[in-house]
C-alpha cells in the first residue's frame, strides 16, 4: 500500500483531463505505443568509451520482441577490452534490453555502448525503425569486411615527418607511393581477410599473399615507395 505525506493525504481528488498515454514509436515498420519491453524490436549500432578514454567499442544489437538475439562487439585501442568483448558476446544474447542495461558487461566502454543503444531502441531510433520486419539474425555480420574482419583505419602523422597510412578498409598498408614532391599518391595493401581465407583453403603463404595484394590510386606512377612502418 502506498504511503502518503500528511499534506497529500488531506488533499481532495482532482480529475486528470490530459492523459494520452505513450507516444507511438516506429518499430520495424509499425507504429507502436510501447508500454512493455517485449514490444520493442530493432537492429541498431552504438559507440561507447571508458572513463580514461583509452579505448572505444562499437556495439551492434539485433533485438526481437525485447530479446537480444544477436550481438556484434568491435573494439579499438585497448588490449583488455578484447577479452571483455569476448565475455560480452556470451552475456548479451538472450537477455532483454532492460536486463542488458543493468548487467555488468565487464568493460566500461561496452556498458556505455549498451546505454546508448538502449536509448536508441527505446526512443524508436533504431536503424531498422522503418524497415518492415527488421533484419534477419546475422545481419550485423554484413558490417564486416572480407574474412569477417572489422573495418579498420589506422593513420599516423607527425609535424616533421608527415603522414603514414597503416591500415585502411582495403587492408594492411604495405607500401606508400610518393611522387617527386614526396606527396602520397597511392598505396599497396594486403587484404588480411582474403589472405587468411586462401591459406585455409590450401594455398601456400606466398601465393596467398600475392593474391591478397592490391594497390590504390596512382601507385604505379610513383617516383619511390616507402614502408610506412620503417621509413
């Protein structure tokens, strides 16, 4: 039984004239007045970071009827976070989004990402808000590159020595192509996902490396080539 203060207990009752209930949100192609967690579905992404901001995580969840059916955790910048992500991949599927919000996901960054996703999903801001029936379980893997590797970009630059491309979507940058003024005009890359797939399919490492190597830009027109990690 509710307990009331003396002041409230002495008040008379006044009717509430305005009470329209929950505002409808878009849920996989439908407009739903959500009052229960099990009315929420959607696939969406969110980014989280830890207090010292030494690492970040991208979290992708596919929620069906309030239950997390699929989770993709991609981490950056912190070695310990990779192990936390491994545990989160076991923890998240099967939980309701409310349970997941109140579960210790091992890493601060993953907890923050879960908070951001909860807000998106609860407010009808999911990526599939207007997609009828949403996406199949497993759809998050489409965000990954060849060989199911995350899309990674790693660049480094200094005032005196200039920029170094280390890794792009195409893969590991093996050589930079420079013109006569030492400006970057292209690069040679190794698609690590393609290379590993070839090796697993029986190719020798050398042949797999050659098949996975490509170039971008005016690579063939370079005056000279440098190893961005050594030169």
